[in-house]
């Protein structure tokens, strides 16, 4: 059974260490993240708006229901992961939306992540204090 038959479109989004599994279906604009509304789940309205930004870009905010399963990272990373996943699912739903989503930058995965700590120093870039004598 394909997405066309069930009417559900899947997308996976990632940002930093967060992963979001997205399910889109035609509906009335219900936004659910981990069985809570976006407004309730994302602590600040800016994160909430960032999460559903791809829907605003293609003007489908009130026509599609979103069910997101998010894990890992913090609130900011999770909001970015949800946005990435929604954009990828929208592209599967309607390939003609790709141009609009790509131009707005929603399909690009943000590669920035925490740099690992290196051996022989206290952090990723910081060095132990040098003493000449």
C-alpha cells in the first residue's frame, strides 16, 4: 500500500542530534508533536513557528494535518528537524512544491553539529594554558 492509497506521506528530518519522523495527511491543520500540540510541545512561539514554516511557504497551513515523532537534542534542534521533515514529506506529496521549498531553503539539511572534544586538550578548540617557564 503506497502513500497515494492511504493518503499519508512520510518524511524524516534531522538537525544537530535531533530526528523527526513526520506523517502528513490532508485535514484541517492539526499540528501534533509527540502526542501534544505544537504550541504545547515547543516551549517558545518562535520554535513553534520555525517548525511549521514549510507549510506557510507553500500556503498549506490549514489544509494539512501533521503528526511528528521527535527524539534527541534540544528544543531548537527538534524544531529544525520537524521543519526539515515536513518539507521532505510535502515534496513527496506534491513534487511541484520542490522548487518553492528549495528556494526557501527548507530542503537543505543544516549540517552544523557540536564538534568533538580532542585528546590532550580541555575542549574541541580550547588548549591548556601554555607556560614558557
